[in-house]
């Protein structure tokens, strides 16, 4: 009971704090929009939207992209930066971090062995333009190879990635 007549003693709960993107994520979203807004008019069309979303790690099928565009355009088949930021914020915050790590692992494990071998690591280093010798790459594997089999398992990879957080 409140000491003040007419006042409810119980207050409504404070609104839940909505998760937000990090500054780095917000910058990436804005940069993707600006990069793929090829005619620099402040809007992106279907093709630009699809490519921008793919650049941010979302490989949606055509019907999904068309639906997003229909839901957010103004009848002209175009999307502005504010709508793009809203959509990408929702999509990024809805990601499952463990699924993202499993997907990253699969980029290394292109031969689907369930392990990252020296051969896999050599290929990724080359694709990234890194000029690392086999000795350096093998040293990386040895540093994180917990079971001593000479390769990095998915579990070891996830442990490596989570250790950096």
C-alpha cells in the first residue's frame, strides 16, 4: 500500500533493454549499403540489396529478398539506408553465435573431414593473401591442437574462437 493516496505501490517494470549492434557492426552495415548503392542515390534496388546482404553474411534466396524489399520500399522497389539498417540490425541480432562459428569452421574444412588440416590452412592463407610458410601454419595448428592429432577439430576451433572473446 502506498503512503500516498491514489498511487499504486507497485511500479510497472522498467522496459527491457533492447540489444544493439556494436559500433563496428553499425559501421559495417552502413559501409555495405554505401558500397552497393552503386549509383549513390541513397537507395538500393533488389540486386544491390541481395549483394549487400550477402556481403554481411546473409545469403537469402530471391523470394526472401523480394519480400524484404516489398515490406520496406515505398512502392518504388527501392530501400533507403534507415530501412536497410533496421533489417540488418534485426538479422544480425537474431544470429546464433554457435551456428556462425560452425559456418566459419566449414569455410576452412572444405574437404568435409571434420578437421582443419595443414592443407586447409594453407588454402585459406593463400585465399586471404597471407604469405605464410608451412612451418608457420604448422606451428598454428600445434598451438591449438589439444588432442595431438595434428589437425584442428570443430570443437578445438570453437574453443580457439571463444577464447578470444
